[in-house]
């Protein structure tokens, strides 16, 4: 099992959209995917239609330090309000489940604040046998603001993903915020916990010469973080399809089976190279064995 946390110290940069669409694409490739909404503003919890709502969610998961079946809701894309083109169905070998955010703003942060183990609560919960036995990939959505929940999501991950909008001011803000985030959580190394590698994704790029120059400048800026952050080659362009998909409560690779579908596949193949060449919507295959090496490399 591999755990990705999608993080940023700035809100509104596309964390939830990226999280939802990568998770849905993985599930459509036959992977068993668990989405965790660790944001007190529960955007991911509302992104896809829920078929069965569990009685509990994020709050109980963190407070009991274990993730049990009564915290896991199921997503049913067939309940989406808008039918996708061609009426595709999710790969029957995959699944897409969700731990909803059910913590009113501030209450869970207040509960975590005095605890010595606050930064480890999500990591502890994911050690539950139920998770490793039933899921291949866990995707954690996080809040933009600095806090105990963000720290817990970072330390729970095997890999960190960070979407970066293609403008210099935002990129420099990200650079400064990311530096501070990594400096803060690296203090956990004194207790035997390592900070996972971070991969930055250039997100919402306009197709203009200026935008391409800005992307080059952003890559140069991120080199200042040396080995702490790498910038992926895949760039996610600005496209109306991502908003349309969110409105339809469907994966973007269903809404735009051309450009957005190609972009999301290319991004996923860069993240998990052993999936390269496999496309969602093809024959229903079980790819879990094929990604085993990548998962072991990421968690080593």
C-alpha cells in the first residue's frame, strides 16, 4: 500500500481536484483506492456522489487512532447528476472509498493541540490491518492552512504531491511556505520519523509564451530546495474540463476523453512508472501486482 498526501500551504490551488481525479483514475485502472478528506472545509467529501454514508469519518478515525469500517463511506459514480459520454463504468476490479471530513472548523484542531502525538494520529490510523488488506492506494486531501491536521497528513504519507499554479508570485509563496513546512515536520526525525519526498506539479498552465516562461522560472526557483522537492515533467494545463467534471461529480478522464484524459494518464504514469501504457476504460484488468515494485520503492 502506498499513501499520497496532496499538500500546499496555500488554499485554492487545486489540491482537491488533483486528489479526486488521480484517485478515480487509479480506481478505474483496477486499484483499490481510499480517499481521506483531512480538510476541515470538506471539499473532497462533496466531490463525488456517496452511495453509502458511514456513521463516522475523520473525527473518529483520528480520535481512536485507528481506521475502522464504520468510518469508511463508499462512492457510487452511477449516482452522478450528469451522465458521462459513452456512459462508462468504473473498472470492476477497482474501488473508490472515502473517509469524509466531519469536523466543524476548529474542533478537531483544538482536540489535537495539547496532544504529544498529534502529528502521528493519521499515520497510526493507517496502520490498521483493515487498510493494508483492503486498499492499494490511500490519497489524503489536506487543508491549506498550517496546523496539526496538515502536519499529521504529511507524516502519514509515503509521497507528498503539491500543485503549483503557474505564476511567479504564487510560486515564490509556495517556495517559502514549502520550506517552512518541511523544516517544521523534519523535527519529527528526532523521534525516528522521516519526511517523505515531495513532488511538485505545475498546475493550470495557460497555453501562452508568457506562461511557458513562467513555468521555466518556477522550475529554477524550486531547484533552491535541492533534493527536498522535485518538479514533475508533466504539466497540467488550464482547461474547463476540470470544472465541468467537478460540477458533474465525475472523473475528468470521463468528461474529457481526449486532452484531460491524456494529461491525467501521463501524470499518473510519471508518478507510478509501472502503470505506464495502461489506460482506464480498456479491458478490466487487475494491475495490483504490476505496481508492487513501485509501491515498495516508495515506502522503503
